[in-house]
C-alpha cells in the first residue's frame, strides 16, 4: 500500500489515507452499516476525548498502563484518547433514568478513530497508533437475551467476511483488559500474522494459543491433535455481563417494575486493519487486489496511445465509457478512463495492476476488427478475454456493488 501510494506515513504508527484507500474504506463502512443495521444496530458517535474519571471508575486508567494516550487540558483535567468506549457508552446508558425492559435490547455502534500507544507499531495499517474501528455495545434485559444478541452479532460478522470473500476462522480468545466471561476473535489465517491459532481438523474447535495450557497438544473437545497456524485478528467479541453496568449503575425497570442491571456485550471490527489484511491476503507481488465489493473503482478503460496504429479506435473507448456509465446504474462513478494517451498501453496496464481495478478494458489491436473486440483483464480471476461491446456490457452488468 505504501509502494503504490495508497497510504503515506505521517509519524510512527500514523498514516495518511489517500483517495483510493478512503474510497475503499467508505465502501467497507457501508457494508458494515448494512450488517449491523440488519440486526437492529443503531449508529452513534462518541467523543474520542474521554475523561479520566470514567476510566478510573473501572480501574482501567491504571490497568491499561502506557497503552492509553493521556493528556491534560488547560484546567489540569485529565483525559485519554479513547482506544475503546465501554466506559463512555455505559455512562451514557446509565444517564437514561427511565429505561424499561420493553426498550431493550439496545445495539449501539460507531465507526470512529481509535488511539493506542503501541510500543512497536508495524506492518503499516495492521498495527497502528491511530486507526479506525467499528465498536458495538449491546444492552439486554437478561443473560439469556444477551447470549442471543452475542450469537446474532457473531453471525453478522460471519456474513460480513463471507460477503467480502475473505477466508476467516472464529476462535476462542482471552478477554484481556476488556474483561467479561466469554470472548472470540475473528482471524484471517496468514503467515505474517502475530497471533498463533490452534485448530482441530476433526471438529469445530479453534482457539488462540494464549487461551490454552502450555502443554496442551490435544483438542479439549474431541482429544484429537491440534494444528497450529498464524492469523491476523480483524474482529473481537466479548460477553461482558454486568462488569460495566454494575460500576456505572446502568439500570432498567424489569417486568416486575423493579430496577435491574443491564447485561452487556461489546464487539469490535478493525476497519483499517480489515483493509490492510485483505490486501495482504489477496494481492500478488506485483498487483494490489481488493475484495471485489471494496475496490476503489470497479473498472479502468485504457484507450490507445496517441500516434499508435490503434489510435483510430480511440473514439470507441470514449463511446464505451459513456455507454457503461449510462447503461449500468451500479457502476455510476465506478469507472475510470485513463486518458494519459502519451503513455503506452503497457505502462498504463502496469499502473492499473498496482491499484487493483477488478476489470481493465483495453482498446488495442483487435478494436480495429469488425466487429471491434476489447481486451478485458479480469484481475481477480487472472483471466484475459476478448469481448465485443455487447459482451463487455453483459460482463459489467453482473458486477455487484454495495
């Protein structure tokens, strides 16, 4: 991503996201919105600046240690730049004094910048000090309802990664500094991953190695041998119970008219990390590849070089561009015409490979035939086909966008 100009370093662990990457991220956020809202999620936006007293109430001001980026305002009041928002959202719910069980569950989520003072930021967007996260917080009226919500959100995460075409594994995980009684990670298996995963080939058991005993070599579920792989964590879910609601007194009136504590869960997706991990998983050494839904642009048209034998077909490229943008509604704003006709087709094709357009359509020698044929590179499958204008239209009409 650095090499092709998709991101640019600003300071250790902080990056400028350049236009193509912002387009991809906005598409990812739209997919996340669809999945979260399909299960009843409502979007909120909480301040990044979080008062110290909220974190002190849960003892995480000290527990998080140097990972918290802390500051004081002109009045000497202490804050941190939020790495997560359990305290803030629970205090918000606690401030709503007349909640009824009839109003629950609440599934509240946001997509915002998060901050962690990583000791060793590395691997570009995979481990940053400032990054984008989707964090959801749920409030239920009973442990049973909270467990149902937990399963619902996990299923939505599975749906998200399936839609993106990313192979993932859901593993048992440590609750860490977030706390709670149950936790799962969503991991993309990959050699450069920093997490070690234990997976049983014989049953559905999988776990982060850190949750297992040092000497545990067999699956606790079926006693079969465990295999180990590495992965990149892109999502994490926690069942919190009343860990936070009891501290902030986040209550509702139950069916008997009595005050009762809400049962909570929290659920994170690393938005910028998903982008980086997806590019890492799908790309080749020379070419960036995106999940099809997230590609910054779906198609790039390359007309002939000025002064070449094929220049006579230049007008066909412009006509095809106009026809696509008019006749394929889902591709409105998704097609580029590379009009740098002082460059060879080959040089522009190299650039197109770098940026990861799923379809590159070249007006080359066979565009001079009758009927004209366009050279179509289907980058995500590696196919190169020659199609008439109608064939190109049939192909692009099938392209799915968000």
